[in-house]
C-alpha cells in the first residue's frame, strides 16, 4: 500500500483518515521540542502567557538535532523517546496540536487526549537519523536557544517518513504488533 501524503498544518479530516500501522509522508512545517522545551511551554500556559509558537494544526517532532556539518541543513535528527513528554502532552493537544512524532509507546492519558481531540501519534524509525535528516529542507531555531539542541526548531520537511502508531479510533500499533506476533505460527 502506498504511503498517505499529508501537508501541514493538519486538519481534522486529515486525522480522521489515518489508521494505526499506515505509512505516511509529511511535508510542510513541523516543530521540534523535547522535555525541557515542553516544560517551558506548559509553564507559560500555567502563567497565562502566550506560547512562542502556534500549535493549532501543527506537529511536534521529539528530537534534539545534532549540529549541522558545513554544507548541511541539519545534523543527525533521529527521534527520542516520547514517554518523556507524556506529562505535558495532553495540555498541548487541547490547544490544537494535531500530531507528535517520536519513538516508543504513549501513556493512557495521552492516548485518551488524542482520541478526544483528534490528534495522532506517529513513530519515526530510531537509528535512521541520517536518513530522516535528508527529508528536512530548512531548519531554524524559533524559541529557547539557550537549550541548545533541545531548543524549539522550525523544520520544513518534504516526504518525512513516519508510521501511524496511535489513531483517534483507539488503534495502537504497539499493541496490535504484539498481538500479530503472538498469533503467528512460528513453527
């Protein structure tokens, strides 16, 4: 089956056609943010202050890119473990965040928030950081430069490869993959 192509910002109708396990190619603007940046964003929300980025319809990629070598747009840009952002994520989803990209499972609160707010979780292949970086056509820091690699970056991507891990219908690639493996006749 051919990958689904999505262009950011995402709309509800984009999210509604996605199912766990589908391959997707994302083009457009995505943001990077890891746990330190997430904490700063949620602190701003709690203080009633505006965020430095617009989240409505956007995707956050959990990555701390390495510095670019001369002639490169970005260095290695592989996903980090998503669970580190779980305590902050529901608040951002409620503000209109439509997608997250990382690796590993999400907790029940995040999954529930995605289902209730039409958001999706994508996984990128860990260990393919150099390959993923080839999908990034532009990169610039837009918030928290003092965090170094963990600053919020604005990335422009073309055909950024991901898989849908959690959809709005309760589909969970991690659970389904385990069940499929268990049900295989391995003899």
